[in-house]
C-alpha cells in the first residue's frame, strides 16, 4: 500500500526534473556571460599594457634593464662624482660666498631635489672632487667644508693664535736684540748718558772663552784646555803707602804695575811718583815681574814724547818685563787740560807716546775703560798696540783684543792696606 509522498513523486516527478534542467541551463548561461565579460576586460587591459605572455616577459625584462641602468648610473655618479652637501642641498647651510666651479664631466640639468623636504633647488653644478664627500658622510649629515666650530673652539683657537703671534714677535725681538748686541755695544758716559757704539769689523776681536774664567776673590784665573794660562797682578803707587810685596807674592800675585809719574792736569808740570823706585826694587826682590805706567795730560804730540822720555829715563837700570803703559783719563769733578782735545788729537798723542816706547825696545800698551777706548780715541788706528782694559765685573765687555784686564778696583789682598786694583794678564809678557 503507497503513502501520500510516494504518490506525489510518481504523479509529479517528471515535471520537477524539467524545472531543474531549465534552471541549470540559465545559470550556465549567466556564468558563461560573466566569464566572457571578465575575459574581455582582461584582454582589454592586457592590450594596453602589452598583451600576452610575451608582452609580460618583455615588460619584466625592460623593468630589470631599467633597474640595472639606474643602478649603474647611480654607482657611476657615486664613485666618480661624489656629491657635496652644496650640490645636494639636503641641509640648510650658511652661505660661505664660495665661488662654484662647474664640472664639465658631471651636471644635473640645473636642478636637484631635496630628498628630505622634496624641495627643488636650482643650481645643480657639481664642484670638483677636491671637496667631494662620500654618500655615507652625506647621509650622516657631515661635511668638513661646512662643519661649523663651536663658539668655545673658536675662542680657544683665537687665543692660541694670539699667543703664537706674541711668542713669535718676542722671539723676533730677542733675535733682533741679539743681532744688535753683535754689531754694537752699549757705552755709559761719565755724565750718565748712554750710547750704542757700532763694533768696528776692521778691528780684530778677542777670542777669549770667558766661561773658562774662575774667580776666587781676590784672584781671577783663566784656563785653556784645563791648563792655567793667565797671571795675576796688582796696581801699586805712592797712594797705597808701604806695600809688602812678599805677602803679595804669597797671596798669588805674579806681577805688579808700578806708577812712575804723571803730568799735572791743571799746571801741566811732570811729577814723579814718590815711591816708584822703592816699589820697583821691592817687587823685583820679592820675585815679582814689573810693568810701569805714566799718567798723561799731554795736549800735543811733543808733550807725549816728553812724557815717554821721562818714563824711559826713570826705569833705566831696571829690568822691566811687563809693558810700559800710556794712561790718559778725564778728571772727576774738575776741568783737565785734555778735555779740549778731540778724538783725532787724543789718538795722535797716544800714538806719539807709544811709538817712542816701541822705538826704545819695550812693549807699549794703552790703558782705558770702555768709554775711553770706544769713544775717546780711534782704536782702529791704535790696534797694533796691546790694551790694558779697565772694567769692574765678572766678565769684560770689550769686544776687541786686549792683553790685560783690571777687573776689581777696590779689592782686598794681603800686602796692601786699603783698596787694591786687581789685574789679570792673559799673556805672560815676561816671556816675550
């Protein structure tokens, strides 16, 4: 026996199936149409961008080629033409006023785009590679051309430059002073004024090494290669009273310079020293070598020769080993005969005296301090004669040759009561 559902399928089954077929056909048609439309649209797009697989491949190859070309160009620009911040204008930098020199090998069509701000800047010229920076430096915002120093650095640099300039100026001044000392010498006159006197290059300079001097008061000694080559002496005259020459000898003296006579600075009369004979005899008996001197106030060459003759007569009969000295000095606090003389006259008078001494077979010598020798006589015309130089101190300042130096005028030594004028002789005149 059949139920009601079964009965309905049998009654209406064929009609339902047809309905399904129609629906299927309609859906297929719709799907086909949609598919056709999609295909058509795709075909249209492919046609505009390059149709088919070949077009896609070609497009891909073209893109890769463009990429390689761009990479090569970028590499070339980076390796051959390293851009500075001035060309890229990536940072806002101060205008230094530099003149830009365009490079014929690299240009950028006159424009550069700021990669940070997107701003387009006119002036795409690229400077020479002298100031070029690497891409890494540019990326880090560094450029030695435009790096601005800190204010403190600028201040320190300015101070250093000032100090260097002042130091250089000081060195130049010291060099100039040294050069001035080499070509001139300072002379202090009796009236207190000072004068720079040019050193005469035509006069032989002394070659003493004064670092070889040793001073153990009251004696000054000079050594060469460790050997003592100097001799010690003292100036003696009647004003010292009685002198104990044996004590002088034991104290280290080798010779004495004895005053024999003088001409009056006012009257012009020649006066012999009251003790010269006793001093010469006593000195020789004590084993001391003897030299003599005469204090001149001659105003003519004739008077100078007269003074020399008086000296020669006074020492006749005595063996005098050390020089016969011409002494001419101004008188302190009074007018002297010789003050009216000029340099030429004083020079001629000194020469007349020493020529007469030399003609007699003795060694003539000229006495004087720095003022007298450098400003009161023409020493160039007298340079064949030895010099007895007078200057108290530890080192003489006379530039030319000299044989004896009076280094202390108020020394204390055994054998003399009161002040003694000490002398060092760089030569042993007793052997000449």
